[in-house]
C-alpha cells in the first residue's frame, strides 16, 4: 500500500501541479501547515494557532476532471430488446484505467479557496522564523480545492475497469451533477474507489520559506508547483515554484 499511495501522489503532482490528499477523502483547511514526504503532506497544525491572520478568498468552479493520460471512457450500448424501447432504459459507460497507478478524478459542486492576504501571511511566517518559531521544512496550504460530490478511482494494477450503470439520463448529465441513481461494477485491480456526497479537499497547493543556496536569511515565501520550473539558484530541486507573489526570482 505504501508504494501505491506514493505513486498516486507523485503522478497527480506531476500531471496537475497540485498536491493530492491521501486518503483522497480526507479534509484539510486553508492555512494548515506541516511537512512533505514523497509528495505526501503530513499536517501539524494551522497557522491561525500560531497567531497568523489569514483571509480566505473562495471562488466557485465548474465540474473538474483530472485523469491519467492512459485513462479512457467508453459508452456501453444498451442491449437490444424486443418491442418498443422502454422509457427510462438504463445507459452505461466504462472507465478504463489501463496502467497501474492510473487515476480518474471527477468533482462536482467545487470551490477553489486561496489566501487573499498572501503577502502578509508570508511576511508573518518570515518574522516567526526569525524568532525560531518556524521550521524551514514546514509548508502551508495556500490554495485548496473543495468538493461536495466526487467520483474517484485509482488503479493499483494494470487493466482496472469501472462500469457505471445509470437508471436514467445520459453520461454527460450524470457527470454534470453526480446525482443520478446508478450502480457500479469494478474490477479487483482497483486500489481505491469512492463515490462521495460529502465535502472533501482532494487537491491543494503549498507554499514555504525559500532561501537560495549558501544564504542564511530567507528571501521569500513561495508556492510550490511543477518540476520543470524549479529555480536554478536553488540546490534543493524538490522545491517546485509557481507563483512569486512579493519577490522576483533571485
């Protein structure tokens, strides 16, 4: 199980720029801080407990879908029956996760929360570090995807498959709302599956104190992102930067 969840978290990070929760159905909050080990965030607390004031800014989002490049979705044709078609006849579609560690994430009723006073929070973190109240290994959640309805499938082995049979409606209408009556048949190769109707926070971005090589005093507080955008002046190549809010690249 250990290598399975590590591969999932690494794949989502590489494909989307987001860190992934493990388990995907757990909840985090904006301002949570902790350590990161192999792309897995381990929560310690919230910066509010350290006296840092955070102002959230939330924006509603259309349905979101994230999936591995090898994942395909196919419509399953209804079986032919004698006589006229019955009203409300069932439809179905299949999600094929062809490789080990493939994933399919579909979210409805979403919101994306960010830190409105990012610069102020960063300055507070730097001040706290100066008083030995902050560790360089700590990261802060500064962007969070909140989801109230979710469809999550993660393959542990190759050849995983999920077939969703709908009692009514189409595949498109089902994925728009995730509220239709349906049944699910899945293969044994799946490592994790969930059809949820409760709030979860499956994806997020992290920020941390950044100090260039050979410099004792940190220069900025930054958001982590994609591997190919790592700062050339940073010898710790796993610090992956995206948005530079206050300070330019050194």
